[in-house]
C-alpha cells in the first residue's frame, strides 16, 4: 500500500514481517517491523499517513508509527481468527477488520485496542470490508451469502442482514457518493442496497445466467456494470434497478473484470477467452473488435486515470497496454512475471503500472513508450525477503552524463551499468523506436531487428528488462553493459 503522499510503500509478508520502502529510491526504510507471529495478510496507511495498520493470521492487528516504524500500542489480543481484510476509516480514527471466522472488529487507531464488542452476525468467512466514503458505515460481504451494514460510530448492525443472495457474495462496492451499495454473487445476481437505511433497493438485478464475478459503479453513480461467468457484460440503472439495454455480447468465455473509464462513457472487460473488449456505455455496443494479444485468460483490466490507455493482466504471465481510442496495442507485452498476473492498475501519476502475480511478486513498470535512461529512474533492488516475494516500487529520476547521444540502454537497477554509446546500434531509427525486447529464442532485439545479446533459457522469464521500473528484491539477472563492445566494435574484446 502507498502512503497518501506517495513517498512510502508498506508491505506485509508470509515471513511475518512488515516492511517500509522509500518510493523514491526503492530502498528499505529502517529495519523490518517485527511482532506478528504468522502471515501478514493486510496492510494499510491511515489517511494522514502517520500510522500503519496491519492484520495477521496470528489473529492480531497491530498499529505502527509510519515515521519511526515503532509500534504505537500493544497488539490487539481479542481477535479470534485470521484477519482477511483491514480498512481504515476516512478520518483515520478507526480500523475495521474482517476475519475467517466471520467476525468484524472495530479498533481504536490511536491505541490499537478494540472498540466495543466484536460485530457478530456473519457465519462464514468475511470476503471484503469497506468504509463508506463519509466513514459512517461499514459494509461487509461473506461466504454466508449475506451483505451487512454496520454503524461505524456505534459498532452496531444497521437493520437486518441483507439476505437476498442465495450464493456466496464475492464483492461489495459503495457508490462514490456513498448512498448505494452494489453486490455480486455466486447466485448469478447483482443487488442494490440503500446505504442510508440498510434496505435493499428493489429486487435482485436478474439476467445473468452465471456467477457474477465483478461489479463496478460508474463515476456518476447512475450505472452499475457487472461481469459474469455467463460470458456477458450487463449494465444496470441504479435509479430503477432495471437493465440498460440487452446483455453486451462479444466474449466467448467468462467475464472476469469490468472497469468504467474515468468519464463514464466506456467500459473495458477482460475474459477467460483471452481477449479485452471496449464498450460504449451509451449504445451498449463494442467499440471495434476484441483486443487480441493475450494467449490465456485475462484476469484484470483497468483504465489509466486520464482514460487514454488500458492495461490488462493475464494468465499468460504478461501485461499489455492498449490505446483506449483505437484499441490498438501500445508497444510489446511487458514480460517479467513467472506466473499468472492477477491484478493490474495504473499509478495515479499515470507514468507507472503496478502488477500483482501468483509468482508472489509485485512489479512496477514504466507506462510510457520509448523512454531513454534519462527518463528512467534509479532502481535499487537490495532488499530481500525470506519467503521469496518481490515488490516493485517507483523511483525518482536520476541525472546522467550529457553526451552526443542521450539514448541509453539499461538492463540493470544500477544506472552506471547502462550502455551509453548507442550511436551505431540506434542509427537510422526514430526516438520512439528505441525499444529492446527479449524474443522467444532468447535474443534481445532492438530497432531494425538489430541483435544486442542472447539470454540463456534459465534466465529468460525473470529477466530484468528496460521496462521494469523496480523489483524488490531483485527480479532476475541484471547486466552491466557499461564496457560492452557491440556492432563493428566487437573486435575490441579481442584487441584489448
């Protein structure tokens, strides 16, 4: 999780530790935060960035000083099971936790101690927990097939459980104005709830013939988009609960992810059919054909904050960028993960992409095409983790020597390892074409199909490439090209 000002990143691990990282250098800040005795599942900064809350399978929540890394209070000791979700209230005074045993707890963010009794009611694992935008309500959903709304101030259930779903409830989402809740379930329905009264708004939104995996409110709160195992995307009118038009058809397999564009005029979807589709919200029709390129299911899709690009992550271990206006791919796939990519998202500054994978790593990638090393950032991957997970972090720009050719090539986190003299290698190419990619046969190829070097098979998948902003700990082999002789100068290796 990023701190509110973007200067720090906090991570939790199966190695039982919490670590702070400097987002400008990628270096670890201080020593690991020790105290948990089991896996750390959830971490979150307070809204003002001064506190960090962590939840662990050791059944405790701990509160830490974000500046010093020291515990602020004794860990909570009254939690009964593994913590699955932690959420800080918007004002930073309360922490809400959900756990495997179905309990919800409110904790004092200043002391870490429980506020009142456990919020009891769920009889199955709490899958998701979220504060309303104004912090007065907490919404939870569970494997017990219910959605529940809680008064964050009193710690009491608001009304009766929302018992309309007949299958596990996968997710729950507040509208941006906080007046509505939407939920999607294994029972193939979407439901809308009044967040003020805790009552359902109309009946179930029926139409899907498969499990509803993804639900998203439009930015203005007037529409809900839902993606389902029935291969369709549906739009719903929040005011009436009625479907908006017919199902949006195009995918040939389950729709795993849906996301509105920032202006609410388009929706992007990712599917088990290996494709990404772009849809016009006004007409309900596809914008062009499927965006093809992935070779396995697409698990996650997201718009850039300015709405001009789309990022997708797939079981094929790659991340792809797409032009939201044309649907055309932008550059080559981003390779580096060694297992399926489960989640992708743009950073708020739009220059980086964050991805999470089943390979137990998180990577940060450059979102812009054709960056030179002067546009790149200092990358430090010195931190390590016993459990083998890998966290990537954005970094600040670094100065580089001013030479006749400022297009440098780097396959390392150390800027001094860059290949600086690239005049011959990049001759006759446009600046935007100064890209190098690892081909399937192991050759790193650049503009005009010029070969740079060959990578052995065992090192190809985790290879540290020019598009990787940073990986902590190191994400694979890194190369020192500072003394490399290439092109017609290869004879120097023999002469010297």
